[in-house]
C-alpha cells in the first residue's frame, strides 16, 4: 500500500498517483462513505460515530496515531496525542494492507476537508490569469500550469496594449483632440480588445479531442481580421518618414497640375478652350468684361464697316456711270443713245437729274458719314481691347494665385490615413523592398494579434484543460441527475395529488350514495305511513 496523497484515499498498487480533480475526489470520498446503523462507512469499513476525526497531513499519513512519511512504511515518529483506546504496535505485515482509517469520518468532515494539493496563488500572476479566464480553484490542482497560463494572460494583455497604441496612432492623424482624450479612447479600445481576446481564450478551456482544431478555426479567423485592422496604423507609423515625404511631394505635384490646368482653361484672351477637359477648372474672374467680349464688340464694328464700305463702293460705281452718261450727253457725244447736241438740252438735264436722284436714293452721303463714325469707334474699341486685355490678364493671374493659395491651404492640412496609405502604395509600386518590408511587418503584427489563440492551440491539451473538461462533464451529469430527481419528485407529488383527489372523489361518492340511501329510506317510511293511514 501507498500512503494517502494530500488527503485522498490510499493508492493501491498500479493506480495513477497523479492528483484527481476536486469533484472526482469529492465524489469518490462521498461515494465511498455510506451511512449504516452503527455510523458511516468509509471505503466499506465501519467506523464508530463518536471517534475523533482523522488527521490528514501533507507530508505523510496517520494510522493508529503514528505518522508515516510519504512512500515509507516506517513511522516518522510518535504523535504528541495518540488516538484514544488501546495502542498496539503494528507489525510490518499489518502495514502492507491497512484496512483504512481507524477513525470515524462524518459527512461534514468529508465535504469540508481541503482537497487541493497546492496553496492558492495571490500574486500578480493571478491577475494575469484572470484575463485568460482561468479558474484558480481548478488550477490549484495543477500548479505546474500556472506559469503557462500566466504567460498566456500576459500575451492577451500585450495584444490589447498593441491595439490601444494602434488606435492612438490612427486618431492622431484623423482628429484634433486633447492628448488626454486620445489616450482615454486608446485605453478603452485596448480594454475592449483584451476582453475579446480573453473571451476567445476562456471559451476554449476544457476543449479536448479532435474537435479542438475546428473549435479554434473561427477564433483564429476573427483574430486575423482584427489584427489586420490593428496592424495598418502601426505599419504606416513604422514607414512614417518616407510616407510623409512622399505625401508632400505628391501634394506639390498635385498643386502644380492644378495651376497648369487653371492657366490653360483661363487664358488672358478670355477665349476658353472647347470641350469638357476644362470642367471644374474655369475660374470666376472679377473686374468687368473679358477681352473676348471686347473682341466680339470690335469684330461687330469691323463687320459693319465692311458692309458699309462695300455698299458705298457699289453705289459710287453706279453713280459714276450715271454722271459719265450725263457728261457725255451734255458734251454732244455722238453714238447710240446720245442726241449728239452739244450743250444743255433735254437729254442732258434728264441724265443729270437721274444721277442726282440716285445719289439721294442710295444715301451715299449718309453711308460716308457712318463709315467715318465706324472708323472712330473701331479705333476706340481697339484701345479698349488693349486695356481690357491687360487688366484681364492681371485679374486671371490674381484669380489663379488665390485658387492656388486656397488649394495649398487645403493640401497643407493634417496628413490623414488615406493619404499615408496611398503614399505607401506609391512607394511599394516603385520599390520591391518597400513592398516586401511593409507586408512582412503587417503579417507580423497580425500574427501578434493572433498570438493568444495560436499560443493556446500550439500548447496542446493541458492538464488544466482535462480538469476543466472533467468538471464540465461532472456538472452535466449532476444537472442531468438533478433534472431526473426533480422529475421523480414531480411524478411522486403528482401521484400523491392523484391519490388525494381519488380519495376525495371516493369519499364524495360514498357520501352521495349514503345520502341517496337515506332519502330512499325516508321515502319508504313515508310510503308505509300513508298505507297504514289508508288501511285504518
């Protein structure tokens, strides 16, 4: 026989000396103890009810008031207060097969005796294990697992702190807020991630067998998604110098492109290019009409001058013909259509009258005056066009300068996450080293966020997991038995109620039959009394 270990029943040869769970040991001791007429039996051996309780010892076991060391068959020494009753020195043969404890165990002593083989831990490691959702009452049975689960809790805490740092980095590029507010939000986010990772790990305690990998798979997927969100701000923060420099260069090139388009779409002449290429680049130029309007006005004046000039030329040609005809007739020219008479005659007067009438009807003099006025207007319009062109060019330059300043102020704002992400993409497109480095860092940060679940999965099935699983199975059995007991009690109560109801029904029927018999007897007596009265 092997002495009892940590208050459990003695181990027989061939048994596993490893400590069992608290519920298993408790169930074994309770199952081993049964109440008899003489008292309680422990492991099948009767005990006297008024005997003193046993003395459990961490360093040995007690039999007949003698303390034996662990793994030893020789007594370690006499106790100061040996058990009551006659003392007999046990022979070696008696020590080989002890019949059990020689003292009485009450049910309260069995249930109240401490079963955990290790003292509880109350240091910092306990708080770290709380993060991982560890039950210390179970872990006390396997204190060798404390270091493992303490590190696991530290991993979960570090993951939460990493998430908080990531959010603080992101908020510093997105909002303008006091540093205290940013730190508070970051710590709250760290607490949320820590709580979520702690739930992921706590929900896997006690999972053993082939289903473990399928149990962990969705948790690892969620950790990867969460890690991708957490990793991005930290990746941008790691490449911040090169990313910010690229952002500034891109802003400068963007501003230059805007200035080029504004200059092309708003020329000093005021004539805008055709097509949709200038959509969004047309500026509102203050300071009066544009040169295009003055140019249109000048073109209109020149067109009018051209029309009047052509009309004057045509009318002058016809007038010259008529005046030449009258001159030839008055000079006595001979030929077809001429009278040949020299001097002023009827034909001469008629031809001169026709010439004068044509001059009046063609308004040749008015056209000459209008042409002179148009020439003056054209000179004025040319001068105005030159002045407007000079002023409009200055206005366009000022409008472009104002638009450039406004765009510069817009671009000079806080560098946001989207700008940084785009800059990192441009750097990666031009450099394979940057592409590989940023993806390696991103994957590393994702792996760090997945580390709690991966550490739990890689660690395999621990003794703590087996104890948790055993307790869960025990709780299930206890619940099933409790439900069964409730069902039995309910069925018994229902039977009792049915019996009571049946008794009441039977009593009611008996009372009804007795009343009926009494009524019948009364009727019979009444009938007999009437017959006697009739017969008399």
